[in-house]
């Protein structure tokens, strides 16, 4: 395999991973919409003080997001993507 072909494949892999990460984040935010809303309400009108005024809401949001946005979830999404690729050709992420 030539250098140019390998570079193109690596670029494609990165784009697929970016798309999968984006999909993972969207799902997580959808699942944690209540916590995100509470944090946004707390943060409204604040600047630097948001760090200590909204610490509780930020912690709750992060605890909710973590099960949906970790490396294990991403790897599972990659496996599903590869299985789809092998099964029926090009799949739009």
C-alpha cells in the first residue's frame, strides 16, 4: 500500500471516529437533558462564579454523561460501524 493511500485511509478513519464521537455526545446530551437544563439555568447570567455556584449541577451532569461518553461506548460504536460496513457496503454515520 502506498503512502498516499495509507494517508487517505487514516484520514477517513479519523473522520469516521469524529462522526461517531459526535453521535455519542448527541445521544448523551439527549439522555441527560434534564441535568443539562438544570446546569444551564444555574449558569445563566454568571461568568467566573459559575465554577463554584453551579458545582453541584455540573457534577450531576458529568455523572449522568459519563456512562454514555466513555471509551468503552466508543469502541462498541466502532464495532457496530465496522459490522455495518462489512455487511452492506457504505453506511452514512
